[in-house]
C-alpha cells in the first residue's frame, strides 16, 4: 500500500448557485420542519442506516411520516435503531432489512424481498460506504472493497429496484458522494486497484463513481419520472472514519490534540441535511443529475461531471457485475 496522497481537511468546494434557504450548518430536522412536507405516503430505502448519517436521515424523514426501510448489514443493530426511531418519532413504519453491499447475492436477496412486498419506492438513498481501508481488500465477488461497496453494490441494488422506482414516479435516487471525489477520477485502466493501491485515491475513485452514476442514471431514468442526484454531506466524525487512526487524524489537522474534532467539521445532524434536502425539496426536481453541497447546488471537479465518463462507467459496471454473477 502507498500512502503518498494526503487529503486536505474535508470542508466544502461550494461555489455553486444558491437555490434554497439552507446552508452549511443547517441541521436535517430544520430542513424537514421548514419544508413542511407530509411524507406519510412515501416509502424510502436508506442503506447504511444503522448509524451516523443514515440513521439521522431515517429519523428525520420518519418525523414527517415516511415509511422507512433501513437497509443494513447488521440486522440486530438495525432492528435496535428501528425501535429507537419508532419511539422517538411515534412513527411505527420503520423496518430493518438485511443487505450486505459487498455481496451481489445478498443484494439480490434484499431486492427480491422488497419487491415481493409490492410497495412503491419513492426514495432510494444510497448512503452506505467505507472509507480509506488501510490495505487493499476485496468483496465477496472480488471487487476492491471501496469501489465494490460504495459504487458497484449501490449500482446493482439500484438496477434491481428500478421497476419499483419507475412504478412510484415521480421518485428519486440520492447518491451520497463526497468532496473526496476530488482525490481521483475513476481509474478505468485499474478499476479494482490491482496494480497499486492507495487508500485515499481508491476512496476518491469510488466517490467520483457515485457522482458519475447519478449523472448517467438521471439521463436514463428521468424520462420515466425518476431523477437522480449526488451530494457531498460534509465532514463529520462517524463510523465511516473507523480506519483512520487518531494520530493520523491529528497530523492531518482533522482532530485536535485533546481528541475534539476541528471546528470545520459538521455534526451528524448537519451532515444529514443535504441528503434530506435532496430527497424531498421540490426544487431539486429541476436539477436532476446535479451534485449538491450544503443544501445547494455544488460544483464537482470536471472528472466527476463528465458525461462520457459517466456512460463508460455504466458500461464497465454492468460488465463487471455480469461477469461476477456468472462465476
């Protein structure tokens, strides 16, 4: 493993057009309160919803009555979170379902189980992710762990759930990307990082893939009433950063010597606001395929907004998954 790439403190690159009333420090609950939208007729699937941003996103959407499927890899933890959300919001329509995004088999089983319920799918929030695995690991299907989990797992899940999204149109797919997309384009000639592995470049590669996927998905599905957007939630201390040692975080300026986070970081409540905004704000419907930061339009770097790269990534992703399913 190489560690020659050192990422900067994750803040914001937002030079985009302001289209809303919310900003950098807005908590997610304020977004749903101000928008005042009744979600009691909406069904949302949120991956990685047993902790951190996913859990807070689920809680806040539940406050407005949405039916929430917590798509999680630890069913016991997910069921506990479901109970907590039910108790804190009074919304009993919260359910945990098992899905392991590192396994195509598990993803297919999850999708089949959900589709058998014959529920509409108004919101698919692809939130789960891994970050900066110190050494190169692979998924059950042989994909590099960050690319396999962050992109390919969600790509396959979204494909399988597309019939439900179309049936529920207008519907939305929200891809949680990251400012980390600036670290690397999608490296097509070493898509699984077999030649040389750098944990941060591999992370950036996967986060660029999230943005490109939303761009191409929107192109393909918006004529059918499904829009897709991507977003940078902001930096926060969550389980996503479990692979980052304390000393390393201090050396990068992310953490203070006393263990507190640099003030540039957001709280989990603030980090969840852009996801919630993208999921329900009416004005987002006018910006399918766009990249958001701080509840406003953001400006991704060119390699994360290239339509040709997005189309190529789609084709490569389909081929990778097809070949894996044949093995």
